[in-house]
C-alpha cells in the first residue's frame, strides 16, 4: 500500500496566541498578496490545493498535500517570500494535520479561536478566504468542501447557541440597551459630554451604530467644534447643556469634570418637558458626570462604567458557558466532513469492490455440482484477481485529490458499493 | 360535536410549540403563523356549525362567546405578526388563544335562543364587545412583555429574551394601538347594547353595563396618562389592571351580578 501518497490536510499558521505582533505583521497578507501567495504555492507544487486565511489576528495557510515534510517546506516558502528568519517563523508557528487541521478551521469559523470569544466577523473572513482561493483556482474538491463545511458549522453555531448573543464591549452593550429602549437609535438625539479620548471613541461608535443626531459639548468649545467637524456632529455650547437636555434621548458623560455636570433636578425638569418620554444616561466618566440619583427618576435609564463592566463580565461568562454546546455542533459537522474525506481513502473502496467480485464469484460457483465447483474455483479466483488488479493500481496511484474522489465515486456508483 | 374546534385547538398547540422554538432558534417567522391561520379556519367552521344548530349567533352562550373571543385573539395575533414581523409575542399570546379555545368548547353552550337574541343589532353588540375584549387581552400580553423587557434592560440582561423581544418603544406603540381599538369598539358596542335593550326590555340598568363603563374609564385614563408623563411601566400596569376588570366582568359579574344580561 502506498500510504504516503494519500492526500493529507494540513494547516500552518501564526495567530495571536503563539506569534508576537511584529511576526504577525510580517505574515499578514492583503487579499492581493493572498492571491500571489496561492499562485506561488501551487506553482511550486508544494500542495495540490490551498486556501489562505489572513485577518488582523491570524494568518493561516491551509493545504492538501501528499507525503510528509510539507510543513517545513511551507515555512521555508514563507520565510523566503516575506524575508523572515526561518527559526523565528518556526518557533511562532503552529501546525496541524489531518482531522486536527480540519477541527482547527471549524473552531476558527465558530469564533472559538478568536480573542473576543464567539465574535462573528471571522466567519465572513473564512468565507472570503474561500472565495479568493476559488477565484485563483487554488481550492478544489477537498478544501472547498472543508471550508463550506466550516462556514455551515459557524452559521449553525450562531443560530443554535448564544455564543454570539451577549455583547462584550462597553460601547456595544450601551448601544444595544439604548436600542431596546428607543427602537431605532438612528432617530434619537445623542448628547455627548466631553470631547476627549473616550468621547471621540464613543462618538465614532454611535455614528457607526447609525445615530444621525449627535451633539457634542465640551468645556473647551474648540475641542467640541473640532471633534464635531471631524465626525460630522453638531457642537453645542457648554453653558447650554441644561437647555439641551429635554431634546436629548441619550446623554453620555465622558468629561474629566470633578463635579457632576448633569444634576437630578435638571433631569427631573427635562423629563417634565419630555412628558415622560424615556431618557438614557451613560456615565463613562470618573468621577461621574451624571448625578447617580438620576437613576431613581421614573422612566430614566442610567448606567455607569462599573455597572456596564459587570454586564460585560457576565456576558463573557455566558459565552464561555456556551462553549460545550458549540463544540458539540462543531464535532457533528466535523464528523460529517471527515466521513466524506475518509471516502477519499482508497482502501475501503478497494475492499468493498473485492467483496462485490467475490460475491459474484461464489454465486456463480453455486450453480455447479460440488465436484466441479472445486475444480473451477482456482480459475474463478484468478479471473477476479486479474480484473481487480489494474483498477486498484490506478486508484492508488492517483495523486490529484479531486480526480481521485471522482473516480472513487464512479467506482462506488458503477458497482453499487453503497447498496447496504 | 366540536370536531373542528378540537382540530383548531391541536393546531394552536402546535403553533405554540413552534413559536417557542423559533424564539430560541433560527431566524424568520417560522410556521407558527400558518398554523394559527389554519386553526382560525377550523375554529370558524366550528362556530358556524354551532350557530346553525342554535339557529342564532353562536356566541349567545358562554362557551360560544369565549370561543369567538379566542378566534378574534388569534386573528389579532396574525395581524400583529404580519404587520410588525414581530414573532416574539407569539409564545406569550398563543397560550391565551389556546386556553380560551378549550374553554369555549368545554363550557356550556346549549341555551335555546329566545326571540330577544335575534337580529343584527344584537349580533353587532355582542361581536363588538368580544372584539374589544380581544383587543384588551392583546394589550394585557403586550404590557407583560413591556414589564419583562423593561426589567431586562434595567438589569443589563442582554440575553436571548432581551434580543428577541421588541424595543420598549415598539411594544408601547402596539399597546396604544390595541387599547385605542378596544376603547372605540367597546364604546360602540355599549351604545348598540343600550339601544337594543331599550327596544326589547324598555329601560334597563345592569351591573355589566356599569362594569363596561368602568373598563372604558380605566383604559381611557391609561391612554391619557400615556401622553402625560406615565409612558412606561405605569401604563403597562394600568393596562393589566384594565384586563383584570374585563376578566372579572366575564366571570363574576356574568355569573352573579347580572340577571338577564348574561352568557349562559
């Protein structure tokens, strides 16, 4: 048996766990570089198929290869191409092969391998990697199936578990909470107090979340005007914050002010003018910008940094609790893929084919008298062996995985090997 | 008897199972609305048969009126789902449809129709009263959802229920709509009822009428306060209180306080 010629899956990669930032930067590829890399890899004949997944936290090269030692060859290829010491690359890399390589991709697609556990962006990146490889012609039967299976598993994880449900960052928690109060946050007016670092970050975040009416107030008006101009918001005078309250649905405090900027009495007055329409306060400042007593006012929702950090921690725990269920789904989908991939192995098909031929031989021999049967048996055996010899040899020596798969399927179909 | 009624009950039960499942599973509305629609058809057939055997409107009786109530509630659910694409209310609303459908079948429904209970004025009066009650029941469920979601938001519980339930603003809007419909319809029903009672009984006051006016008052206060600073949990609580009045009218008032003016 020529086991060494069987197609093998492998992955070589650098991610945030094993590789430092500088190394990751060197092996991070733009989509143009991914195309070039795929073409080079196939050109060198190192692998018969390849897909490269490159995101900010990881660069991974998936391949189908025959024979051993391909991992080292791949490292050498990357070190030549990116001009990096092979030792450095080797030490920072991780390598998996066979079922472990497939399992790794499934975990990546489900967000289990991400820094933010369960994040969904990576699923799109996996899909993107496959489509680039398909355009380049570097993915064929095996990797195509592998990536499609991983994407399907990732989608199932999203719909069947809660791993992606609970938001993790303070800003996204705040936006989700406000969304559930007002429905469409884009229609609401957000008043941002403070144009410093936190204020700038938050302004970006709410604008990305679709907010269209953003007002910015800062003790130093130039800063508010500057930030407002940069992000496309409306600057308001610091002195008029109290007057702005009734028209603000969401108020976010990010100033360094030693005393609260928004007092309970201000909010009570604003709520009267708003005729009870809810208000949403988010205090990211330390010490607080918004008097904590605001919380007690009817239909006012108020959160501070501590509270939201608790929510974030709780949400992280909830995501972790979902991991076993996620893994169950992944194993189920992985099992399906591996069963298909296992069919790529020649041995089961050859064994089945042999059995089928022997069955026919035995059935035909039954028709003869026992004495004749014994005399005819050597002849029948020899015919079966001769008929099987050439097809078996050819199947075993086929090196192209896609073609091999087609032929194996053809044999199984023509001789009805999947009958039982 | 009531073959179609039981088929409807089975369909509603299946719809509830699917609705609960779809809350936690895949996207889209799922098959629950279709099952409810099929249940409505079956239940309509049941009401039709009952009406023919009575030679009157089917809701002359207590069972019939409750069955019609369930039917209208199912219709309201369907309208809400199709209009707002809001599947989260299904699991909470369909149990009411289911429970009242069962009650509608098992409660007595063999009152012979006297001459007083014929005619289109009477039919409109009863139908509208039941429609109003269905609208109030819907508001009751929406108010419960409002309180649940309000609590989730305040506690920062951003789980599945949080993400599936609509925003407070949306629930509040749906609630306003259904209460407005309920008030208008109940007011018309009361007016028709009074006109009909004058013709048949020549002058009458009764506990049920008083109760209906009280219900109108409570829901009127709710709508008014909604714009006067009570928007939020207080309005939801008022709506729940209003529905308790409706239930009380259906049970206690119907059985003990009112004499001629009852579903038997």
